[in-house]
C-alpha cells in the first residue's frame, strides 16, 4: 500500500488528510500526518482568545478526534530527502527516525517573521499560537491586578501600556480585541481609569490592514484612534530593551506588554532542509495543480499548499503572483490537494487551483469590525456579526462550531471571564510555598 505523508497538520494539512480519508478506497493508500502539535490551530480565533471571547481550547481542533483512519505522528520533520522518498522525524522524546513514503505533501505553514531589533526576542510575544494568545490575555489581566494597587506614576503607567508591532491582519485584530477587553475590564477596577490605558500600534508603512483598500484602511485608523488607540504609521521599532520602546520617529515609552505581529517568515525546515525547489522567499515552488515544481521541471509524487507554498494565483492571472497566505486559500488548497492526489493515483488529470477571494472580514473588538469585498465595504456592528458568522461556520467540525457558539451565547448573559490564570505556568508554586500563589509577573520573567 502506498504511503501519503503529510508534513504539517495545520489548515492545509488537516483538510488534505480529511479529504483523503473521505475519498480513498480501502487499501488504496495509507495517510500519515506528522506535526509537533497535537492540534490544528484555528488562527482566526486567536484575537478572540486574546479577548476571552473564545475559549483557548476551542481554537484547537484535535486531529485525533476528527481524523479516523489517518496515522498521526507527534514530531517535527527536520529534513525532507525527496530523492530517496524519506523524511527525518524528530519526536518530542526519543531518537530521530527516518520515515519512508511514496507521496509527499508539504503543508508546514509559515513562522512568525523575526527582525534583529534589540530587546524584541527577550520582551515581545507573538500571536500565532494558542499559548501566545493565552499569555497575552493573562499578562494584561495580571497587569491590571498589579497596577490597581500601585500609586499613580511610572510603574503603574507602564503596566497599563500595551504595544503591538505590525499593523497587518493579525496585529489589527489583536489590538482591537485587546483594547476592547481592557476598556471593559477597567470598569471593574475602581482605582483605575480608562484615561490611564495606553495602547500603541506601530506600523512601518503609511497604512494598516493592507488586505483592504486605502479608504477603509484609513477608517480603521480613525476608528482605533477614536477608541483611544495610538496608531503610529511610518514608524519602525528601533529598540524594545527591557520593555522600553524606541521608534524611528524618536517617540519612546515603557510598555509592559509587547506583541509582535510583524508578519510571516519562511518555515526554516522548508527553506533550508529539503531537496525541493524553493523560491527567494523560502516557499516551495508549486504548479497551479499544487504539484511541486514548474511545468518545465516537475517533481514527481510531491505536493504542497498553504502558507509554505507559492501557489500561482489564477484568479488574478498575472505571471509570478502567488496566492496570499491566508486560511481562505489554505483550506481550499487542502481540499483540492486531496482530490488531485486521488485523481493522479487513479490515472486522472489533477485540476488547477482557482479561487476568487470572498473578501476580507476583520474583528476590531467586541461588536466592531470591517468587511470588504471589491467595492463593498461594511463597517461596525454588521461587519462584526459577519466576522463571527463566517468563522463559526468555517471552523472545522460541528463539534467545534457548537462549542464556540455556546461560549458566545453564554457571554451574552454573563460577559467574558476576566481572571488571569498566569499561575498555571508555575503549577508547583502553591504546593512548595504552602498556598502562596504563583508569581504574577506579567512579562514572563521568573518570579
Ligand atoms: C492571529 C491570526 C489571525 C488570522 N486570521 C485570519 C483570518 O481571519 N482569515 C484568514 O483567511 N486567514 C487568517 N489568518 C491566516 C491563516 O491562519 C493562515 O494563513 C493559515 O493557518 C495557513 O495554513 P497552513 O496550513 O499553511 O499553516 P498552519 O495552519 O500554520 O499549519 C502549519 C502546521 O505545520 C506544522 N509544522 C510546522 N513545521 C513543521 C515541521 N517541521 N514538521 C511537521 N509539522 C510542522 C505546524 O505545527 C502547524 O500545525 C490568521 C493568522 C493569524 C496568526
């Protein structure tokens, strides 16, 4: 029996394996997914995890529950040797081992783009994974608890200052959601006031949210500023040492929480450790039917999709333009990938990937959002409802949809949970100290 090996069980990988399971005949092929995480992250929910509107666990979809016949291997692929049809897997524990296959699917996604700015590696936190979203939320809640007992001054002001670096989709959504949480939270703290909150969004370009056109982009800036946010355009972060922010514009401030949302970088394994064709940005070169290679130089038995692949965008039909890295594409590419692999296994021709954008919808905080499809722009509450409606329908499996919708429904009556569980980072502390809770340092420093 042939082995179809899927490297990375995120959006594209999960949908590929799911599609293969549904369509493969008994004994036709065995599907194996390798991923270091035991779940697929529904990343569009992370801004709402940050705000406490979606439970962290509900943004994590378990392949073990939903993939019935696929074999799941918990580990990272550290090398792809396609010539010999073998990958090397590094499991969480135990020695590395080779894993042979017949058909390869590369869906390992992208990583958070890093820039060598002093202090960022030590002080900032990303927003691509569930644990990061949970930590951002806990740090804000902990900062409020700490600030509430301090007298007005620099220390208190620093605790109530949040900085997002990167005004793309995830940065703007996270910023809007966290600001919305902070403004509702401050009412529960009689010693604090909304005027003390400082929310900064730093963007190197002259506009945020490049996924929408100029005027809606400017509206989002005005909207965030109207809610008290400071949006710094044409400004680059120069330093964040010890939480002290310095911008290229000369502006400086102290910030307890720094969230790094400066875009995607190439997956280092895909970029550096394969014998597959890779482009200048570190993405796998694929043809329109998602087979790896070019029409002139095809690579047999190898497929790729999602954020790690440069898939020609036939909907735009301009040579050299690849589909943008988003879930809208990753899901559809994953589904088509499953169909195309089966087609080739059965001697049929695979189909090209063509998807015309459904538009862009972003949350800007509880009850606020923006939607754009071509010339149609919807702002505010209706866009936010569309955002929630779209994502609750898009999150894979009915089980997840019901859980997420149930939390939203409960929040309508009781509001969001507002306790920090930062102490879960130190589960033995209370046991060791005889009941003293774990330190509530907000910046992840030991304490
Ligand atoms: C905060 C946030 C909000 C977003 N909101 C939206 C939105 O509203 N709409 C939208 O369309 N898109 C959104 N996106 C983008 C979208 O989530 C991504 O484009 C999508 O997840 C890409 O899917 P993927 O399968 O390529 O990668 P991923 O979903 O990232 O999956 C990659 C998988 O590969 C695994 N992996 C990595 N390296 C290895 C390795 N060496 N070996 C084995 N496995 C490996 C990873 O653990 C992961 O499970 C958002 C992204 C973020 C961060």
